[in-house]
C-alpha cells in the first residue's frame, strides 16, 4: 500500500474513533468512559484501538486539535468579510457564537486549556500542532486589532493614557494582552449566554442572540472605536 493511501486510511480510522468518543462523552461524560467503551462504540477491537491512540489522553489531544483547527477556519472566513475593522470584528464575534451554537462541545475543547511546555524537546507532535494552531488564532485576532488601531477604530490610549499621566498605569497595553482580554471576554460572554439563556429571556426579555448582539456592541465599543456605542 502506498504511504499516502496508508496515511489516509489511518486518518479515516482515527476520525471514526473520535466520532465514537464524542458520542460517548456527550452522553456519559468523559470520566465515565473507558477504552473498552470506546472500542465497542467505534466497532473496533481494543487492540486495534491502541494502534491509533495510546489512551484517552491522546484521544483528548486529537479532539482538541481538530476543534481548534475547525475554529481557526471559522475565524479565517469571518476575518475575510468585506468592510473595515468594526464590520470584520463583528463578523468574527458572530462566527464564534455560531460555532458555539453548532457545536458547544468542540467550542469547550477549542477554548479549554491544554497543559504544554512549547520548549520541551520531548513534546508530542500533536501538542506542538495544538500550540501552533492556538498561535495562529492569536495572530489572526491580533492582526485584526492592530488593523483597527491603524484605522483609528481601536484606541489603546484613552483611559490608559490618562492613567499613565496620573501614575496609575505603568505601561501601555500590548497586543498579546489585548488579544487575550478580548478573546477571554468574548468566549466567556458566549458561554454565559448559553448557560443562562432562560434567565436572559425571563429577566431581560431578550433571546440569547439578541443579548449577544448587545454584548458584542459593548465589547467592540470598549476598544475605543466609538461605533460600538451606536
């Protein structure tokens, strides 16, 4: 069998196993599921299962990588939307909300933490791939924020400059920090809206999506562009 054919077949079997794991994790929870359960659900012998994955930890890493790559592609498409910073940033916010609505399980994996030291010479390739995919997401969001700053849509000054003049702020906000703050706020808002959907409807009279649209407006407005408050 040709190497490319062999690899394609291996990828097929891995995807079948991951699909089975998803079904089990969603119905029973990750902790309760065993490798025997996974083999039975996927239709493989346990020995065959171990040919493709060494255990649940490696399967979890594969799921995290798949989820992050799917999320990255979603954000790339949103970032290509026509318009200036505000339009594209809003498209990115909406795309992330759509991703959560379609697949909250993958959203949690993509937004979750993977313990990993990128400087470790013994790091498995899947962890390196997860790290690099995360960095690509950071660069994409960071590039959008930098573009907004160049267009005057994102102001890193304002209160920060006033605070620096008063000795309350010692250093300007750097782009990596801005990305993490923006990303954390956005993911947290989307997850909270999903968990509190009934409360939001009863207390505010808003659908989950209406609530998120207001949140996106406030979040983008907090970056200093002014249009978010309109």
